C-alpha cells in the first residue's frame, strides 16, 4: 500500500474471545503477520472468562509480541468486550475482529489506506469468505455463501466495491466512536448491525470492498448450525423491540414468513386440505434447487445431496427464532434485556491489561 511518504497512523484492533480454542490461534497469527508496522498496531484481546484453554493460547502471543495485550470481560458477551476494548484503544483507527475468524495479511494496511484516501468513508470492511473443515461444514459454508441461503447480504455474496448497510470485521475512524458512542450491551447479538444503523442515521458511510478479505469458520455440526440460525432470528426481533427505530431488511423476515405459511398450511392439512402445504413444499424445493446453483461457487456439486436439507433447516430455525421473539413480545416478563445501553467512548473506566 502506497501511503505517499506519510507516516503510518496508529491502529488498535479489538478481539473479543470466549471459549474459542480451535480457532483463536489462527486469528491471532493472522494479526501478528499483518503487513502493517507492528509498532503502530496494537492488538487488544478481551476474554470473557474462557475455560477451554483459549487464554493460554492468547498469552503465548502476548509473550512473543509486544503489541499484544489481554483484558477481562466479566459480562462475557461480545458488545461488552468491544466496549472494554474501546476503553483501551489508543489508535487513530480502530478495527474489530472475531476470534472465530482470520484476516488476509494486508487487511489492516489496505483498510487504513482506503480510509486515508477516501475522507468521505467512515468505516470499511472486506468480503467475508465462509469456510468449513470437513464435508458437513463445507456444505454449511456453501449455504452461507448462497443468495438463496442469506439473501442480499452483500459482504457474503458481492464481488464489487459499494456502500452497504453493514460489514463484518470493520476498521473505523476513531472519530466514529466519539460521535456515535459505543455498542449497545443489551444486544447479546446484532450489536454491530445496530451500531452501523446509528452510524448511517447520522450520515456515516460504510464501504465494502473485495480488495480485502476475511475468513470465518462455518458451524461444523447441525446443532450449532441450527442454533446459530435460531439465535439470529430471535435477536433480530429482540433488537427491534429494544431500539424500535431500526427497520429489518426483507431477508430478515423471509424465514418468518415461511414458518408462518407452513404453520397455516399444516393446520389446513390437518383438517383435510393439504393443497397449500403441498404447494409450499414444491415451491420451496424448486427454489432450493435453484439456490444450489448459486452455492456451487463454494464447493461445486459435491454437496448437492444435503444442500436442500441444510437450506430448509436454516430457514426453519431462523424463522422459528423470529416467531419466538414475537411470542416473547406478547407475554409480559417473558424476556428482560440487560440494563446497559450505548454510551460514549470518553466515559468507560480504564480496564486492566496483560493479565497473567
């Protein structure tokens, strides 16, 4: 990256961690191997009281790299970890990376270069490539990279540079947090979507570019896959209840529509009218077969035997999660959010680092 003779800006990268022993080493190794000057790059690992050996791996990096540090997150949730990291971050630019992912070696350098060259952009992220180890995880990664599986989620399917509503593993100007505040700790999930909505609401621009790439490991069991989809659907509804003002995209509501239609069709079939259930089933099968064509880029046709089932499992789990969120809204006291909300980067109390 050509910085035209200018000095490299300081960058802080925040890595929330909790019980991710299988993947944290590759994540931290990708940060240690960044082409950005190490003396200008600070890696802040924020651990949510892991008990699987993840912290030992993190401490190995702290022992070997002077720009790595570790802090504790007693709340154990990602938005709290990010906010703790913000209280420790000193960089002119601030990045967010999940422990379940890793980055190309030039990710930080290219992201900062884009922000320096394009003053109108507040936040930049790259294409996220979902990968899986083994046949099942590989098939799941194909589903998560397919338009039929995830809709118009640009960072998963787009190959062109464009302004978007959200990106994963973003790099921000520090001024963004001074203006927008922190992540909402009531949102156990979707806190980045809410933050990006607040950013765009105040005129901020988020750039997705295929020039930088991140890699995220797909769930490797059906249980994890369905649980992830269920929680995504559930927290979309909870997010709307909490912040009210945020609108969901059509892709977020499609699984709920499918589940609702199937419920009505199943009731009609019980009373001797199976036509609607049969029609929905045939229409979904045709759409799933079309979706397989869109998924072929990430594994070819070798996942064909199980892709229709995986599409259905994800959409049903997501839709049932959304329906659960709606039911919660109708039952007083069924769910109580955490009290914390978004704050200002200037307010958090400074945390301890380098915990041994």
